C-alpha cells in the first residue's frame, strides 16, 4: 500500500473506532504499539517503521492531536478532508 487511508467502524451511526493505515509493504504486521496522546497509538513494523495509528476514541480526536502524533512518526500531516469521517459536521450558514 503506497498511500495512507482511514478506516472507521461505526455503531448506531457514530464512530466507534478508527485506524489510519500508513504506507506499508505487503505483509507488514505490527510488532510494537506505542501510546501517544489520549486515544492515539502508533503501530510499528518489526524494522521500526510506523505502519498505522490506532484511534481508540474517535469522537475525541482532533486534527491537531493527530498531526502531532503523525509528526512524532515522521509522517506528513493529515488534512481535515482526510479526517472528515471523524470530525463533527461544520454548521451550514442559513
């Protein structure tokens, strides 16, 4: 997998858990998990490459917090559009 992507599990229409897959090689498996900020954990491959971010409290994650964790893993920042499934809807002016 060359690009990252976000996978979200919903329950009753609300995000229950999420996982941000980072670029990885076929067959990569997590051998170490490092807790970061509240509700965010980085998974690492055996050679130390970050391969994903577990989001255990998706309703509490912020764009800024996730980007701090990505910076720790030496990954490029995520955009609001990429994280949209987890962010509260933006009110529409009416």
